[in-house]
C-alpha cells in the first residue's frame, strides 16, 4: 500500500525511537546554538563531537574491532546441473 492511498501502521517502538531522535537532535542543536560566537568554531567542534560519538558507537557495536572480517561460515551446496 502506498502512503498516499491511506493509513499505514507503525509499531509503538518506532514512534518512540523517532521522538527520542528528534529530542536528542533538538538538544544538540540548542547546545550548538548556545555556543555560537560568530565563528565556525562551534560548528566544527560539534562535527568533531558527533564524529567521536559515532566512532564510539561503531566500536561498541563491533566489540572493539574496526575493519575486521566477519567470522561467518556459510554451508552451501553446488547448483544442480540443470541450473548451470
């Protein structure tokens, strides 16, 4: 169903996540606005802070290892002769 055709359902967890993301974004924007002094320094420091937070989240999600191959083995069977 397309969005223009009628209602669609979002689970409550998605709505809560969107609300939390909007609140965090508004808070970070307010902090950058309060730090503005007419130069580009607050914006660049905000970019640096967000980049460091993103790196920390990636390290947390990857369990401390960046750019390591996944240790996943997949069992596959050869294709039947009629497919090849």
